[in-house]
């Protein structure tokens, strides 16, 4: 059964690679112009070129200066999920830019993009928002357009702790 699954996976990946407009996993994901403007070059570069991405469970800590605490060990995000995460985070169609949601940001999941420009990404599933933090700069974006896809692919990571 595993061999059959492996063969179908290879055939599917090989087929997708030749479909125009489809990217292979090894292509560099680039930010769209609106997102580049909103987040800034340091955050976008950190999301685009990490040497590694780790993930961890986060809880709010409203008494601390950073307003959150890491409550689990950090784990390395598998390369295929890293690529999917970059695709979502770097596409401005994942966000609403013209709306501001009145919601108390309660982080549940965090990602640390490690590299030249380190970026911390905190996810609030309850608010459907993502907070980007790098070099003292913070930006919260509403991720409603991709919420279901994001939740389906990444909420499960919380069960790994």
C-alpha cells in the first residue's frame, strides 16, 4: 500500500510540475507588491529566505512585555509545510487590507523564520489574524480569505505537543 501511495505521489508531483502556472516546491516564493508595502522589506525577506522554520505552541501572557509566552518545545517545520506556509503568508490574496477587526489578539501557534532577518509569526485562530514581528516592528493582518485552508493545514500542529 505504501509503495502504491509513493508511486502515485511521484506521478502527481511530476504532472503538476509541467502545468503552466504551477510551482514546484523548490521555487523561491516571492511576496506580492501590496504585502511588500504593508510588511516592509525586512519581514518579507525573512519570510522568503529562511534557513529553517520552527513552530511552537503559544499562550497569551498579558502581564509580560511581549504579551505572549512559548509553552512548548520548538520543533522544525517539515520542508513541504514550510513551502505551503510561505505560499500563504506571502500572497496578498490571503488577507483583507481595508478592514480592521476589533478582536483581542490571542496567539495560539507561533512560527520562527530563522535566517538573516529573523521573523516571528504568531497566529490567532480565534481572531483569524496573523501577527508578524521582526526587529521591533509588529504588523497584524486579517487572514480571513485563507482562514479555512490555513486552519486545516496548520491547526493540527498544535496536537504534536
